[in-house]
């Protein structure tokens, strides 16, 4: 049983979300990024275009599915859209209006910002470099975002000191590794965004807990190509939590069944062996870690797996659809467990070619993981080049990413 989605919706736009963490690695919110499906390198915003508001609304509704209560969503607004009615389409108690770095503090901009504040919206200033001229905006906004990529600790410290006089919190963006995260945390940054959490923090002497070891063993069993349906039913029926989650999943609006399913064997039959095994793998991986970082990485892993799975169904790929699913699914397992990829894959019976792609970034097939990385980073130009390199139309990347995102929400919530 394969799920389908209306293609006309997802060819209109591409929406991605990047998590924002607190200093304690807890999810605070997400930055939502929208691009038009026909030209992923260009923003969707346009002066006076009614479709802009529609894309913001539709993209927002798509992106916030599955967000926990209280999580914030940052949306970029250039000058033309900031001055219009588009921001008010989004809920003030959840949306943070992010002012792009190209917006100057002109009188009408300041007026629009004050009105947004009056109506209860939080404001963030994007890509602040520490230079003069933006003081009027710094005095209004709640959050100042600092791009720390390529900057020395001294340069970041100088910017942080320069904005202490303003009543705004600091958000470090494009944090690429844990060392930079620690520096920014020490300098007083409150929020952190970047690819650092997608990488393991390897600490000498750290070992997997007994619970994690058991989950990895179960992943090993589920990854075996010859696992039968009766064994899957046995795993589910001996675990109350998994049984409950399966029945909740099969009876969710995602499937739209008219008759409620109350039997585990019936649910198993409805899903089918392949889909059931994939769902079980997701559930088991979700239980490996309890912290926000691990939960977010699981969601991204599931989204990656589904994307590659759907891609393999639509065109020839290096591995079959199950192999592509595994490639995406295990691509962040090292970061989830904070262990080296070689170690965590030691006991999992994957195709040797898939293991090489996961453990060796120079392996020919690792280019698929590089594609996933660019989707996560939302680096539009590099994503476009990587898709071209692999011969995958960017419009297909847009659509399958949207479909994978929805599926990931349903199976991880």
C-alpha cells in the first residue's frame, strides 16, 4: 500500500524547516524557508503578488504540521512583503517575523515593525554583521541573528558585545560544528541554528546504554531482508507502546479509513510487510534517544529515507527502493547515538555498498547523502547543482521532499 499525494499542490512551492535549539539542546523553534518550485534559486516573494500570501499560508500550514505546542516558526520577509498584509496571515502566537538583512530602517519599515509588535508578533533581524546603520531595527526586534560561519571567535565576540546595549536575544546561525556551538554558548547566545546538531559529538569513553544497545539489536533484526510478517506481529504485540502507536497511526487521517481498525493483525495486513517494517524501524529509532536533538534527527532521518524511497520509485537509482530507504534512514544514526558510523553499523546487516556510502564520504554513492545534506541546509544553489549532477529534476526534488515531510510527520508523531 503506497500513499499518494496531489501533485499540483507540491509543484507550487518548496518549503523546508531548520530547527533552532536552546543552549541546552532543546527545540525552541524552526526557521521556515520557502522557494517556488519552478525556480528553487529564487525566493517566492514579489511586490503586490497575491500568490505570495497564498504560498506563505500554504507553506506555513505544511511546515508546522507536527510542531510541538509552543514551538516558534521564523518566516523571512523582505521589505515589500513586510510592508503589506502578508505577515498578518500567520498566527502571532507562533510566527516570528524575520526581517531580511536587505531591509533598511526607513520610516515606513519602522512603522510596520512597531505595528507588528503592537499586534503581538515577535521580530527577528537576520544576518546582523555588527556594522552601523541598523540601530533603529536593533532597538525594536526581539532576536538578532548572527551568521557565524567563517568568523573567528574574536569576530563573533565583537558582534555580541556590540549588541549588548539592545534588549534583544542573540541567535547564532550556520553553526557547523560543536566547537562553534560551545564558543557561541559561552559568549551568551541564547539560540543556535545550523548543521552542527546533524553531526555526532564524539566523546572518548562514551558507551551506548543498555537500552540503546537493545534498540540497535532490534534495528538489526528489522533490517534483515528475510524478516517475516509473523515476527513483526510478535514484536508489536509484546510491546504495549508500539501496539498503541500502530493503531493510532493506521486510524489517523493520513489513511482516511472509514472503518476503525482495532486488531493488530488487521493493521499489519493493511500496512503490508514493507511499510510495516519501515514504520517499526522508525518507532524503534524514535525510542533510542529521549532528548530533543535525537527526536529531531529521527524526524529528519525518516524524511530522508522516505525521500530516497520515493525517488527510487520514480526513476532508476543506484539501489532499489528498500536500499535507498536504508541509505537515508541510517544516514544520521551516528549523530543520534553520538557514536562513529563504523561502530553503530557494525552489527546491522546492510548491503556492503550501502555501508560504504554511509561511512566513506568519498565513496561514489555517498553523493546521495550529499544531496540530502543540501536539502537539510536549504542551500538552494548547491542543491540545484547536486540535483543536476545526479540527473534529478529540481521540481521532482521539491515534490518528493514535500511528500516525505508529510509522511515523516505522521509516522513520528
